[in-house]
């Protein structure tokens, strides 16, 4: 047996060392690892088995054991002391017998539609529970007409079992009763529940256990007097199966949706849960574990909506048959599970382990067949991973894997790549098989998406085990992309910094403060980088009519910069920002890009206030005029105070609107006291500069 784990650490080192030697790889190496159950389940599998621990193996063979019924369902299986297997069917209500050497024959053709359950006593008498008339037949051989030992008002006989004294117990519906039939044929109601159906029975150490639908209740019923108590109420739709395990454990299989019903077509798989429902719970069946002291716990949540059959194995485990996909699982008391395989039929409705063997028979519905789970494995199985999105075109390093390959088994890989989210005919062909677990160089062409295919093979009764797969890749370096650059008046201190611990967010923001110092401007920009590289910026400026750029700041890591325009002459300017990813790439593979802002105005000149004149009126009011002007910006507002006024008051141009660089202000005052007065006029231009004039009249 060859174990690859011993080389795994070495393989990772080889991958990293090899990547660093390849000059075409310019950004950080990415390692894609798949090693958990959910990782492998996301792919497409064929002829493989998967455990809850994330171990991928070849699936055991599921051979067809019996299929000559032309029935929709084989509802039940039973075995006599000679090793003959009996199968009850529907929708024609027949019983077939399969001998130990594989010969099959029709044992009994009943007038009923369904044979739902079979039980065989110590004398090899066969008891058959039916639907839709709720009868129990007793058959001694194929040539003797059966005896009807139970004819009740029930429609279904769901399950039967014997106690050590030879008494037969029958679970029925639709009145939810348990009947007792003594060896001499006397019948009585042992327990009448308040449920519609008692679906399953189990006898153990003088105690009868029963599971119901409706409230999903597990009962304990005394066989002597029918006294019943509730062990546990699951809250699910049905307790479908009760099975005896090792060390006194009892397993209960419950379901969350309707199981296949006699007399009707196979159920439609459940649709999406309504908004607000708990999807993760609604569609999962459960296996409960009941301890000898009565403690009940959930042993396993089944990833299927229907548990239809269960049987314990020779070890500390349990086989679970499900629908509507015909999947078979194995689970132990610790909740560790293995997906064993999938039948070609829709539901595994019954299972049986023949006496003194490790064989397992599976009876199915939709269509009615019997399969046998073999101890050897399928010769070849594959798993195609989901497509990995590396976001941009990438080059590939090595594929490594961890697992075990016993003698006679192999694991190999192939890869393919493409540039569409879903694989299609445009993808590259599968590569040659990669067989070196420590790391094989991927030969698929560079692309955005990659997919691997694992192939497991065997030539004997052993299976390889795949536990972990890693793929190394490196993105082709793409240049940064500016999405915006904005220059606004405001203080740099008002511009938020990038989040703590982040060199540069992929999209940075710097909202301005329009009420800041008129000489302070903030340039801010947004940049995206598909490689998530750390970016560095240089900031330049120039007048719109100038040719040469002047450096304001280099090697800036923030996505904003504060400009102090006090040393700049009035005029119209533009800002240029260059972005480079050289901090994350070798010099010969680094990329840079530039973006120029829209023009913005710098105006640090104060508006002038001149020619203030006051003309007195007879009513001691005044008409005041003055000239205001700005060399670069239009006048935005004007206010005044007369004498010791506490509040500034608005004054308007003579045409009633501020819309130019030169304005004549006009004011008609209220009545003023006799004597000398002083007026102060303050004017603000569009750049926020303020000029003040004063006159006495």
C-alpha cells in the first residue's frame, strides 16, 4: 500500500518553489484546496462513494439480484430458515420466492393490491400484511390456499413482528392500532393509539416498540397488557423505521415529507420551502438513537427528504435507504456517514441482510427490483470538481493530492480550462492523466476557470481513498482601473482614511466637505484592481493651458490628497493621478495607469468692495449703493451691518441676481436715527473668498 500523505508537505513546498521560479507568474500564488465533504459534493460524481470526513472512494457494486416482477414496488423482504428470500410487491399484490441458488418463482398471487409486509415464524409459515383491505394471510406453502388470520376495519397492515412466544404483532392504519395474534390464531387489539397509522414495529426483551405518523411518536408497549408510554415525540411527519442495534441501542428513522403510499403513484419530490421556513431542516430526515436508559438524541441528519428503510450491519453501524433518488448510506453511532451508492430505481423501500452472511439486499420502488450490495468495488469511478473561478486569466502550477492507494489501485487526475462560468464546447480538452501525488505540473492552457477530474481504479477488492486535492495558480497581472477622480473644496483632514489593516481597498471613497477652507482642496479617486494588489499613487497638477506636470506627492498609498492652493496663482487647473501595482509585482511585470481630473478653479483673491455711497431721503431712510468685483469668480453673496447691528443682513444687486464677477449692490434702509452712521459690507465670491468694505454717512 502506498500512502501519499508522507509526501504532502514536500509537495506543497515543491509547488511554491516551482511557482516562484516561473517568471510569468507576477502576482500572489493562489492555492485551491478541496478536502471536505461539501467540497467533493459540489462536483459531479460517478461510481464513487463519499464519507462525511471527506474521503472519496470507489463505490461498492450494486448488482441486480431480482427484477422479473414488472411491478412498481417491492415493498418488503423476508427470509425463511432454508435461506429462501420472499418479496412482497405492488401494484399486483404478489409474493415471489428466490432460492439460495438464485432461482425465482411466483409464490402467491393475492387478490390484494399491495403486500406491504412479510413475517416468517419458526416453522417457516409466511404471514403477509396487505392493502387496501388490511388483511393478514398465513401461507404454509405455494400450493395451499392461504388462511386469513386478520380481517379488520383497517386499510393497511404496515409492519409485523414476532415475540419470543410466537405471538404476532401487526401495525395498522388508518386507525392506528396494534393487533396481537396468538399462535393458536386468536386476535385482539393490543393498543389503540390516537394516530392514523402505526408504521413500524420492533420487539426487544419482552417490549414492543412502535413508530407513528402524524406527530412522529415513538411508543413503548407492554406485550402483556398493551400498556403504552411515549418514549419520544420527534415532531416529524413519520417514524418510518425502528431497528435494533448493538449494545441495546434502538435506531429510529424519521422523515419530513410524504413517503410513497400504497395505491398511488410515486410521490413528487418536495419543492422549495416557503419564504421564512428553515430550509436546512425542512428537507432533512433524521436518524434518532435511543439509549437503553431511554435517552434519545439525533444521531444523523440525512441529506435526503425520505428515509424509507434501515437495517443494522454486523459492525457498529446502520444502513439507510432513501428516496427519491435511490441513495444508500451507512452511518455509525457517532454520526459519521458514507454515501455508498445509488440504485437505478427511485426509492429503497426495504432492506434485508440474509442470515449468516455480510450480504445486503435492497428492495426498491419506481421500479420494483431487488439489488445486492457487494463487498467488492466498481472498477472505475470519477469525480469532476466544480469549476474554479480565478477572476482573471491565470496560469497554472502543480496539482497535488493526498490519499491512499492500496496495491492494485490507482488515483490519477486530468484538468481542463476555459473562460465561461459553465463548462461547454469552448473549453479546452481534458489534459493527459497526472499521476504524481506530490505534484504534477498542470499543462492546461491559461484561462479564467479550471476544473479537475479525479479517476479512481481498482483491479481487486480494495479501493483507493482520496482525501485532499490542491491546485496552484497565479493570476495574470491586470492593470488597475480608475473609476473616478474628483477634486472638491474641503480639508484633507475631513477625508476618511482606508479601513485599518487594509493597504488599499479595491474601491476607495473620499467624500468632500464643501464648507472647508477656500484654500484647501481634496483630490479623491476610486480605483479597482482585479488582482487585489496593493496600489501606490503619484499626484501631479498643472494649469489647463500648461504643458508640464508638477509633482505634488509621490508614493502615496491613500486614495486622496489634500491640496493647499495658497501658493498657486488664480486660474484653472487639472490633477493627474498615476496608479501602479509595483508593490505586489516584480518590476518587469508591474502595471500602471493614469487618470486626469476635470478642470477645477483656484481662486484665492478677495473680492473688492468700492464706491460705497449713501443718499438720504426725506423720511430719514437711505439708498446705499456700492461696486463689488472679483478678478476670477462670480460674486456669490453679500451681507451688511449698520452701526452696531448684531446680525448680518442680505443685500442684493440692483438687478436682483448674483450672476457675474462685477455687481452693483443696492440697499434701501429702514428709518435711521439722526446723526452719523457706519455701514459694513461683506462680499463672498464663488470660491469662498471674502472681501469687506466700510463707509460712514
